[in-house]
C-alpha cells in the first residue's frame, strides 16, 4: 500500500473512526465566517475566539511549513440515551463528552503515536492539535471529507453520526488530499427545534451567549434571569442538538471505555451542591469538569436545584446564600425563591 493508505489503516488501528487529508489552504471561507461570528458578539466572554484571528482563520499562517493536514475523528458515542436524565429532576445532567476521562489527554496521545509512526515511515516534521490551539478543526474536517458542519454547527458524518472528537496532525509532507464532504442535512431542523434556549439565530449559526454548553462551562458570573429556568438540570454542557440528529443511527459506539466513566453519571443535586473546593477537585480529577472550578460548578447545580421543583432541596440552597462567591450566592438565593414559589 502507498503511504496514505497505510496512514489511514494505522489511524483506524489506533482507535480513530475516520482519517482524511486536506491542505492548510483548503478553508478560505473561515476568515469571513469567523469575523462575522465575532462582530455579532456571538462568542460572548470567549475572548480567545477574537484573539489570534489571523491564525484561527488561516491554518496556513499557523505553521507556514505545513503542506498537509491529517484530520481524524474519535467516537465518544454514548451507550445510553443522553436525554433520559433530563427527566430526573433530582439528578444532575452532564454532557456525554465529560462523563469520562478528559478527551484532550486521550486523543492527544493517539495523535502523538500516529505522528511518530508517520515520521518513521517518511522523515518529516509534525505538529498535533486537539482543541487547544487556534485551529479551525470543523472547517478542516469538512474540507478533508471527514464530515460536514451541520445546522447545529457541529461536524457530523453519514458513517459515524456526530458523537466524535476531532484531532489534527499538521505535517510538512505533501500527502494526497481527499475531496471535501458536502452538506447532507437537507430540510431537517431537528437540532434547531429541540434547543431549549433558541441559541440558533439561523441554520448553521450559533449564538454562544444563549447556548447551555457555553453558559454552564465558559460563562463567568451570574447567568441572565431569562435563561436560568431553561437550563433545567443541565449542570455541565448540553447534548440536545447532538442527541436528536437523525444521522446518529449510524453512530459508532466509543471503543475506549474511558469515555464511559462515572464522573458525569447521574448524581443527586443535593450531593453535588455541598462540594467545597478540595472535594470538587478530588471528585473530578482527570475530568473535563474540573477546569470550570468549584464556584462555577456549584452555581450551575444551584440553578438546577431552582428548576427541580423539589422543596426538600431548599435547605441545601439556603446554606449557600452567603457564599463568598457572588455568583454562587446569587444562584442560591434565586433557587430558594424559585422553590418557595412552587
């Protein structure tokens, strides 16, 4: 087999569900789209979206010597219906991707092994990225034929649905590139229709300021009153638009069981709300959840308590009305008021 065929075979052997190749220059539409996104304010508090826009908008500028981008997808498809927990008012809902080990560590190790293998086959230079650098992974994935950006703005495929992490290997090798994937969403609007907060101004557009994943993970401080009730019991991320996509009938279940961990399994709100900083760090060691810190996490749990309708949770919220963190104290008072009204 030629080098590209062997590369794809090796990628699959490493555990990736797909491997495709494009050139760094194959996404000329990104700068304009990124600029429009930022100018509309859709990025909210994510200032890093506006930083280094030259690199984020132009992969060729990130590493001028790179001649090929190897795009890879790793499945984290759940073995259960992620929407079931939304009906469990006493429990917390955590996004599927955060229910196990931190994907950054797992995917990056696979990328590094693949990159080392490539160097052994053909001397070259490589750089690996997994959601930690100004790389437009979604656009590159579509340019490489890995999948397409759906109306929910996430990448999906007819072969593996939309439950996948993206990773990339930039290399100085000039590898044969693949044809870009075209859009297969058709007239479907399932992902738009299910969004609890109407975070999609239009198909293929996301206003992060209304997205529950953004609000529970990236947003600092109190969440707007208008949106709190719409969070339901989601305390870290939201999977609604992903879970409802019809293309998931072809989803490939995650082969790495570390993605099916217990850190994000349904847990009682009353158990989570009392975590102090030390216990929070211990409980979520090795989990993506750890990065938001105790204060933001407990703030989210308090919103969920306020939305639960369960009066027996009032004492748990009442205990935090004078919390040192302003957002936590505000969320606690809001939760108590919501439950008192019920």
